[in-house]
């Protein structure tokens, strides 16, 4: 019976992935400021792309373009995480399972190893459970240990639904104009002392918080 449950779960996850891909193809994408960090990575640098949990869905289709690098992404060990991890793997991203509350140290070590090898990783700053708009310390630890720069990215849409969830999750409407903007590269290697560590964390949060979307008029 367990074997059949796993087979059914795999089919559901596969169908869900193809549904997401088909839905995302209706978006009219506009990409901004991608070239600087790509050139930095191609010249031997390491890059962590980071975003808010609210906005990651809009990037799924486009981020398949980075599959050639076999980048890594930390995903929680929850049931929802199982689905997200399956989608990430089908998109060409290696899913490292863990979070700050469960197997965090092991997952962080695996992320560091993957990042040193591939040069690229992703990180959802306030996942998996929030609070929304609060940068957790893991991004600073990861960037320091791997010698990587952090590149914030933001997504927005001219028409979208916003879920009544802790993150006000954004789902662009079909055929929406979706903008994916990459911010400036940020170095975290100056975070030697506790004060410097907190300064790096709070600076990233200060830069990214204004890009959170309220979605008050389009809640689901």
C-alpha cells in the first residue's frame, strides 16, 4: 500500500509541475538587471539569489534557465515542502531538505557544499513559515561560509491575486505582465562580529522590505 501511495504522490507532483509550467507560460515576462551577477558568476564568483516567500511562484518558469548550473535551494521537510521540492527538482534545481527549525545545520552544510561546487543557489528569506518580511540569519551564514554574494530579486505583476495567508502569497493572473528584477550584489563577508552579522542581516531586510506587496485590493 505504501508503494502505491508513493507512486500516486509522484504522479500528482508531476501533474502539478506541468500545470504550473503551462500556467506560467501565459505570463508576459520582463527581466531586469540580470547581466551583472551572471557575469560575476561566469568569472568564478558564487551567487545566492534570494526573495520573499510571497513572490517565488512568478520566477519558477524563468528559473529553469539556470538548470544548467545545477543550483541548490533549501526547502523545508514539511508535506508542502515535498511538493515544492519535487517541482524544484523537475525545474533543474537540487532540493536540500531542512529549515532553521529542523535539520538546519545539516542542510546548511549541504547548501554550502553545493554552492561551492555549482556557483549558484537560491534562498527564500522568510520561509517556510515567516514572519513575512523578516530576513532570517541563515542567508548571512550561508553567504559567509561559501564566500558568495547575495542578489535580492523581486517579482511583481500588473494583475494578480493575493492569498489570505501569512505571506499574502502572490499569484499573477493569466496573461499578466510580470516583472522579475534582480537587485545589486551584496557582500556578506564583513560579518565577523555579532554586531556586523546583525548589520548585514538588517541591511538586507531594509533593502527588501519595501518590495513586499500588500495586495489589499485583490485578496483571495
